[in-house]
C-alpha cells in the first residue's frame, strides 16, 4: 500500500444514477483502510473554490438508492485553463488531498488526466455517464437505469400507439452516442432506431415505414437519438407526415427524465465494485487509469487510451438486429 493519506472524491459533468452508490463505496473503502476522505462539491468548480467536505462512514448512510449526486456537479470551463488547473491543484495541496477519485464522463476524465499529468497527483477515474460511451468499460454508471427508464416509457407509449393507429417518434438522450437508443429500441420492439453513429436518412426511414404499412402494421415506434444527423424527432416527424396520411404522428421527447430516478440493482452493484476497486488501486500505486467492467472482471485502462474516441463503437450485430426483428 502507498503513503496516500487523504483521498478526494468528486462527481462532474452530467449526473447519472449510481453516482451516490459509488461515492458511498469510495468513502467507506477509504475509511476501512485508514485513509481520510474528502468530498469535493460541484466537481472542478468546487476545487477552484475549496468547497471541501470531510467525510466519514456515516456521511454516506442511506444514499445507495438515491439518484443524482450528494456531492453535486457542475461544468467548469475555468478549470481547463492553465491558471485554473494550477489553482485547483494548489487548493488540493493546501487541504492535504494527495489522491483523487473522479466520477463522471468524458469531460471529467479529460480534466482528471490533465490535472494528474501536469502535477503528478495519483488519480483513478470511474465512468459515470448514462451515455455508455467511454472505452474501457462495457457499462458505465447510470446507463442501465437510464435504458430501463426509456424502455418503461416505450412500453406505455406503445399501448396508446396501438390503440389509435399512431406512429410515435420518441427522442432519447445521446448527442454523440446511440447506446441508449439502440438497446432501448431493441428491448422496446421499435420499428426503427436512428443513431448518431449511422446516417439512416429520411428516405430510408420512409421506405422502411412504407414496407411496414404494406405488411399491415397499424402502429409503429421510431426511436431517435438526440444527436441523429437527420435533425431530431420533430423534424423527422414533419418529413414523414408529408408522405403518410393514414398515420396519426406524435412526438415524445423524454429528455432529462432519463437522468433521474433510483439506480437499478445492476448500477448499484457496478458502482460499489468500481468505487471499492478505485480506492484499492490508488493505494496500490496505480494512477491515471480508468477503472471499468469487462465481462465480469474489473479492469484498468490508461486514461489516454480510454479517451481515444476511435476505440469506441456500437455492436454491429445489435444494429443489424433492429432491422431484422422489426419486420
């Protein structure tokens, strides 16, 4: 075990179900091994303002089931300047924080890599984002819960779609990642799924819906990731209305509904495993690593590699499956 005496833990960027369960695991693992732990409120913004909270095992009681993050989160452009990064480090040093656990998505990891690389502070990142778009982990915190939230909405919308011969466009989160759209579309039995990673196009969608109509489908669900290149659910709906006069076309934007809610069992266990492992890896001398789940094993991926977007891609078989199963 290393000479780390005080670990800082923070959440940054968009909140995700499971973050509180992860904070709990980090705090209690650190306490178990006799290491002090400090919560940094509001992520990098809190670092710049020395918004620190000395935590103990009781500080994280009764939070494992809560969505959001008790440490709160914020986006901070000042931190990404040289002056901001130096100020954050000086505040950490003054408070005696000599290692960090960062919980968040791509931006959080990039900030952590920048700070750790420049000032050599030991750092482990935990992927906490509903988008599931970080290389190095099969699943990120919050993704399972968010997908289940979408599936529940699809099931309810399908009831009314079938009752009224309606075509529903359901827009889900995913500006740069189609993970939520793809898996919820398959699990919800959608007729089509439009993704940022693949240009479907309005004409292709209309052709698909025309075939469905000939096959006597009286209602349909189309899932649209918010980052789809066709312009979003409302614009797609307008184009489709021009071609079909027999569908009653409706649009539902699920929005930030997907971020909230009590984390699923999967996310609670994943959060606990990653938080526990992050502290142990720090104490064993590891730094500048993303900790994640591959198969059923906890693994480390160097931050530089984890942040290489070209490594990440959606599963080809799932994208093919959407068309095959929706006939």
